[in-house]
C-alpha cells in the first residue's frame, strides 16, 4: 500500500469465474448484510473468509478481468471523450452483479444525462436517481471499504462533485430530503471546521499549504462546541482530510516514515469509513428508508470535493512490464535470460512511482484510470526501440537518451526502469543509463523530477538489505545525495560508490528545444498539459480553451556544446533522441543540424503532427526536401502505430505525398495504420557498436 495502491486478493475465493465478489458478498437486500449470497458458499469458502476487507485494499473492484466494456467505459470517461464514445448501452446491458462500482458509475452517467438534457424548470429524475440510490445503498451495506472505492479507479468522487453543480439534481435532493423528513448534517460547524472546508474547496493542488493540525483542531472544536459525541459527519470529514494529507505527502518521506504513515492513513480511513456510513445510512423518521445519496449530496461539508481529491491521486505506482494496451509486447518480447528474477519469480524491474497532476488533466486521468504509462497507448516505436536495446546489448555499456517534449516523463521513466534491469549473474545494472528530459513548462518539469528522483531511490534500495546496518548506511547515502553528492562523506565503502556509479543519471532540463535561443509563448489546452503547443492552440482547442505561458528555448546543438564545456562529461554520440513536440518537430530538427550532420545522434524518433507552423499541405515538396537534406546521412523510415515501417530512401516524392496525408489527417485520427512517426538511424563508426 506504498502509494495508496490496491493489491491482488489473496483468498483465492474468486479463482472460479462463476463466483465474484459482486455476486457473492454484496448485500443486494438487507437479509444479505453480513452473510452475502448463501448459494456461493461451499466447503472451504464462506463469507468470513472471502468478503471482509483487509488492511490493504483489494484490486478486484476495477473489473479489469470482466467484460471489456467496463474498462472501455471507465477509461473513455477518464479521458474526457464525448459521451457517444463511452458505449454506455453496453455497460447498462450488463447485470450490476457483474461489476457493482462500474454499474454505479454508469447509473450516475445516466442520471447526469437526464439532468443535462432537460431545459424545463422541473424534470422528473425519480427513476434514474432511485437507481443510483439503490446501488449506492447496496455498496455501503456491503464489505467494500472506503479505500477500496477510492482505489477502484471508478470516478465516483468526480461524478458526485458534478451532481452538486446540476440544478435539477440539487432541487430533486431537496424535495427528497423534505419528503423523508431528513436533515442535512452536520448540525454544528465551528469556525475551524469552516476553515478546513474552505481549504478543501481550494483544491488538492494547494494541499502543500494545508496543515494536519487544522484537521485535528476542527475535530477537537466539534467535541467541545457540538453535541456529544461528535457528529459522525464531522468525524468522517476530518478523518478523510487527514488521510488525504498524509497520502499526498507520503512520497516525500523516508522509508521508515512511510511505514508509520501507512499505519496512520489506514487508521484515519477506517474512522472515516465507519463515521460516514453511520451518517449516510441513517433511516428516515417518516418512511424508514435509507437515502445515502441524498444525505451525501445535501451535506453542509464538501464531501464530494474531498472524495474527488482522494481519487485524483498525485502519485501512481506502475509496473513497467504492464504497459501495452493489448499486452502483446511484454513480457513475451523479453527472453528468460533478459533479467534476473526475485524469490517470487518476478523480473528485476522496479515498480515506478509516477508523479502526475492532482487535478483534472487528460494524461493524469488516463494514468489514474489505466495504471499504465500513457507513452505506450498510441505509439510503439519508442517502446520497441528501448526493448530491443535492452535485449541486444551484450556487454555492460553506456546508453544516452534525450527526450524532447517529455511532458510528465512517462517514456523516460519507463525506459530508465526497463534499461536498469540486472542480468542473471550480475549485481549491477547491465546498462549505465543517462536520460535528459526536456520539458519547458515548470509545473510539469517538477513532476518529472519527482518521478526521476524516486525511481533512482528505488533502484538504489535493491542493493541494500533490511538489517539495521544496511538501513543506516542507506539513510546516510540518501541524505548525502540530497545534500549534493557523496563527496560530502568520507570513508565510504568502495561498494557504495560502485552502486552509485551504476544508477541511472536522470536529468530534467526546463527548456524547449527549437531553432532559436529565445523567450517564447506556448499555449496550454485547459484539458491536457500534454497537448501544449506553440501553434494555434486557441484554434485547435477552441472547445476547451487555452492558457498561455512564457517558456525559454535553445538549440539541441547548443545543449550538446554547453554540456561538453560545463561538465566535461557528455558522452557522444546520443543513442536515442525522441522528439514529441506537438507540431514543432521541424524547428527542433533545424536546431540540431550540426549534431545530425556529424552523426552525433544514432537514432532519431520524431512524431509528426498534422498541425505545425510548417504548411505540409501547401508546401509538401519543400518539407520533404528539408527533411531529406537534414537527414541525408541517415536511413529514414516511416513507422505506424502497429510498428510497421515504410522505407523512404531518397525519394522526395514519396515523402511529399506522406506530408500531404499528414496535413489532411483529422485530429481524432488515431488508427494504428496511420504512419505518423519518422525513424532515422546513422550507421557511421560512432554509432556502429552503440546499443541502440
């Protein structure tokens, strides 16, 4: 549970696909509370063994192993696609017992559509609202923990927050509360609790400014000023705030602190779970009915925002071996001899602690939803290139990768994790990896830096045991590295310096690469920082809107020269240069002409976009000539999303025709057979024996 993640269910109760938690453990009616479905229990399997949650949330609620319509629906919503692409009829046709949290999300979607579509002053939402109420009631009566709901990847917090902003929903809730004689809680909100609620409304992106003491003070205030005992909604809210803050701060802590923090998070979530169920499952004094959705949405505290914040996690643990949409690349493409295995048989590839944005963002939402690196969902050329490099490098070697337009650094983090695997019979990584990630937007570059730092920490820790001496030495090394390097320590064992020399050198450069040294303006679409572009942002993303920021640019040639002068450590050639810059590709190549002419880049991979300041449609011959001239000493191919290559050779007509097709492509054209990547490699003596 290191980053608030879920883990596989170890009871083996659901090995038989005929039996699922949703079918056997969910209390679909009151008679099943604490008992489940009696038809499920056979010798060796009963409710107590299979159903109650454990300390670590189970990963069975994402429904990844069920009908693929569930995953399609969840990830489509997370990416903010049009509702027509959700395939909502397909998930609505599936029984709720197939995936209860997915069914709840689908019911919320139907309710939202009904509330959105009607322009009348009043609209009857009884049927879709009661359907949501029924499913939520079943969930809250069942042994599904609050943390399991949060970690399920279903966007429950987001839709609850949206419900509070729809007038028809708000009016319906008010009428329901009156009919059933229910009163919104809590009855008493003191000034400290009011201040805490204000911080929550300010957003998780400002959570560094929060203070756990404020949460504790609000709880103490309620105990003094309010009714006794403390109202369950107050206890639930303050406990949930405390859990959120502890989890948000978790990645910045030392290893020993993390164990204590995990305990604290668990305790706060357990208190929040018990308290909120008590508050939301109160019975109507009029009808005796339980209306948890009404109680939640009418609360005087911003629970929906808090749940949304808990689900907008800023750190996700990702297994680099679980990275392809259809699962065809890994692990099948890796031979048994590629990396050593641990005692459990797992390959020596560290789970990456990937830092994303704790707010609405296209790539961040996709990562939260899929638990996969976004780099691999559309293009496999870079993936195949890195895998081939990892497999074919026969001797320990250096490998240098530059990623231009790194965004959140998912490609760089994944590559560093893969290439840092140890081979059988070796205690150190087979390859000495150096990666420079160029990302000009400051807040994005900061997230990349966090991911880099934590990956290096995890790779370092695999060399140390769990004895007190090992732990003390590791802490000393980590403190020294944070203070500026091992040079501040004297009398270090030789093996420590050897370990440090074997770790990947991962650097974030807060610059854009272009054809000039300048201060420039970049447009950032409000729905996705990954799609930031210097070219017509307002026109391309007019439905979302753009914000504009000043960034600094430099030439790739200058970066090579400056690095060589300032550090005397740049190793040429560069094995791989990956360019992913939303229409700025030709300018990046213009600023790299010296390096390309001298064969200082062994492999160049550039993803070409249909929008650009270069008019591919009106000047395809000129674009083709520029590219072939710039890469005249390279072998050039075009690559599609399925990994197939088309030789360009020295034929400008073929390349010009391709530029015309790129220019005419629609923004939503994401088919695998579309050729939209340029792959070029140099065969000169500098590159001949390089791993890439």
